[in-house]
C-alpha cells in the first residue's frame, strides 16, 4: 500500500513540475524573456519559479500602475 501512495505522490509532483515548466517556457518566449532559463527553473521546484517570473520578469505590479 505504501508503494502505491508513493507512486501517486511522485506522479502528481511530476505533473505539477512539467506543467509549470511548460507555462514558464511558453510565456517567457511569448514575452521575449530568457525562455530556456525559466523552463529549466520550472522543472526544479514549485511554486517559487512561477512567483519570481511573474513578479520580477513580467513585473505585474508595475503594469497595473501604468494604466
């Protein structure tokens, strides 16, 4: 029973990391950022690379103030 639970946790983590990496890669490429860097960082851990990308690369807090 323990092996099945560990496999489920591993598969869930893999899906989260791969989907995060794909989002960062595609979005960074679309907006002209270093997309390989963000894609690889997205594979390492979650959710910090996404938060750093949105806050520092995309600078979302500044784009709302300009309007």
